[in-house]
C-alpha cells in the first residue's frame, strides 16, 4: 500500500483517528500497527499514533519502502566532530562533501557508517537508517542530531513535525540583501529538471523560511541567516533562488560562477577571488535548538564555520 494525504482541517486531530476516516476498510488497531511499525510518516518524520495533525501536514503510508530489511550497513572508522553526546542523543558537526546515510550511488563512506563505528547503540526504528532523524544535503555543513534510542527518536521527530525545533542556517548569497522577509510556497519537483525542486503557488509540500540579513558588502554579495519553519528537500536553496539571491556556487539553483558576468566589470575580478575560496555551495547549518527528549530542558547546539566558509568571509570583510 502506498498513499499520500494532505491534512486540510483547521483543528488538530490524532493521526490514527484521521487515518481511520481516510482508510475505512482498516481497523483502528491495524492503523496503529502501521504507524508503530514505521510505515507512516508525517512531513517525512516518524511519529506516534497519538500525534496531533495540523493544517497542511503531509501524511505518507508506504508499506513497501518502510518494511524492515536486513541491514547491509557496515561500520567504518571515521573522524567525527562531536558537539554533544549523552545516553539519548549524539550531536555532530557534519563536514561538507559527506552524505548522511547510504542510498543509491552512495552505498558506503557516509556519516552514518562512521557513527555506527563510534556508537553501537542507535535507534532502530528503520534498519536502513538507524539513529537518523533528519538530514543535510551532501554539500551542506553543520549541526546534525542522531538518536541513540527509539524513545528519543520519536520525541525529536515529533518536535520536528510540530515545527518546535528552531534551526539557523547561514548562507553566502549573490546580491546585496538588506531586508527581512518570509518566503512561502509549495515545493515539488521541477517538471523540466527532475534533479531540482521548484516553488509553486499551490500543489506540493508547503514550505516556509524566514530570511534575515547578517552582513552586506560593497560587492554584490551578502551573508544571511535562514530560519526554515519547514524542512523540505532543497528548501533553503530553492527559496533563496526564487527571490533572485541564490547561494554562491549553487549551480543547480542558478548560483554558479556564471553569475559574475552579470555584475560590473570593475567588481568581477574581486568577486572571482572571493568565491574561489570555496568549491561547494556556501550553506552551513549553524545552530539547532530543541528540547532534550528525556530531561525536557531546552538545548542549543552550535557548529562553528568550516574553513572554506571562514576563508570566504575573511575575504569579504575587506569590503564591509
């Protein structure tokens, strides 16, 4: 069975109760078993049957993709940048260039392979992705959280689905950006390029980001903070590109080096010298704020800028 529903009610409702109405041929007990066996996702996160759905959340049921399979994951020795660790969570600073978990085209040498070597105890709600609650793009650096047990996994997943977790990303973008704005829209695959996502006025996954300027320069480049209220694939990259300020080095979303030709000739050499300091799109997950799954204390984890990001900012500081 493979089904997708969009929750269109203004009032909250239990997930199992809602699915009972949508799938009348299934008993509520069977629906609860589907949820408890991780065949159901809400906004791409695993939650409990009692989870309270909110307007526009996407519910997916896929008993094929989420069946537990014998895992072929192999622990691999890897240097990890650990920001925090206790019996419930492991918080890392992910390097750019590393994939979070194995998938098509990346069967090994992922961050998860390294985490498995370091830590034997991880949540096992999905045998193919133990401990993985959320993801970062391969080229994105920064803070990421793994769950060491199922209760922690459920708790943090539901915080994500409820949009209770606060995330602050930093990006170096094209153009001078000096205003605070909210970007809203529906994300779905670009019909002209299946590798890309595109922002639409309707139909797709609802996405929201708040963009705030951090530093503008005399050159047409800016440092911004992005606070994503939803966590869609490529969301930040699509949102910034949609307002004409793509991330530098982001070829997929119109932020490649060819942008230089659109600026004044006197600035082109300076810009080239600055962006040559980095060889991936300049996006960094700076901080994440959540409630600890066991103590319920509010916690903030911060990942320092990586070397390539620092090198670009140091060059830009000459043009404040």
